[in-house]
C-alpha cells in the first residue's frame, strides 16, 4: 500500500509546534520540526519561515538567509519571508539591499506591517540614513502607535534637538512596559548625556 499523500491539514498544528519551540528557545528542535515540514510540503512557505526564524536567534545568519532564499523561490511575495530576508541582509551588512526590500514590503501594506516598519526603521538608523529615518517617522502610520516607536522618534529628533531627544528617551525608559525597551531607551539617553 503506498504511503498517504502529504496534506496541509496538519500544517497549522506543525507551525504552532515550531512557534512553541521558538518561544521556549529550543532552536535546534525548531529547525528539525521546520525541516520536517519542508520535506512534507516543499511548496509551502511556512516551513522555510520556521527554519529561518530558528536560525536567527543563534546568530546563524548564513543559514537563516539560505532558508529565507529557498522559501522566496517557492513563495516570492510571502511577507514573512521578505521580512526575514530583509532582517538577515541588514545583519549581514547588506543594508542598502535590506532597506530596498523592506521599503517595498512596507509599501505593500502586508499583515506583518508593524514588524516590517520596525525592521526598516532599524536598518535606516544603523545605516546612517538619518534623513530617511526622520521622513519615515514623520510619515506616521500604525507602527508609530507601538511603544517601541518612541526610540525611533527620539533617534530622528536627536540631530535637530538633542535635549528633546534625551527627554523622549528618558520618558520612554520610565514608562515603557517592555524591560528591553526600558534598557534601550535608558542606555541611549545616558549615551547622549555623556556626549554632552
């Protein structure tokens, strides 16, 4: 009797399993589960997304890039793969390519628009493209209602009004719900004060 044909019916539960492994920081197991999904359903983007996401936190950028690229050959317009590829390109020092990719992604108004906007803002900032960052921040959008946007608002303000940027960062450091955001804002405020 031939083995049953792969179906998509179990795909959501497999993706949920990979997401749970990623949340538990069990990256090797997440890679294994994602690769199993790819073997079963090689034309579905979800497996490639899962494996690329699992390689990112461990710093295995070349592997994350490889799986994002493989996924994009299967699903060239998948917003999750486009976002992952943009993040990896930026981290590999290919910031211009990453920015172009992320700008196109943000312009397409994808379901992951907020995360894409933050990836773009970070890439613009790290690449020293401050005027573009300021224009992106001032253009607004749904992403600017997220508390993380306060850091980018301050980063775009600092070139014209350092004192105001320090105030913005200090306020974010005090009010933010995210401990990581508190640390980032506090660190950047202290760095600007030290530069004074």
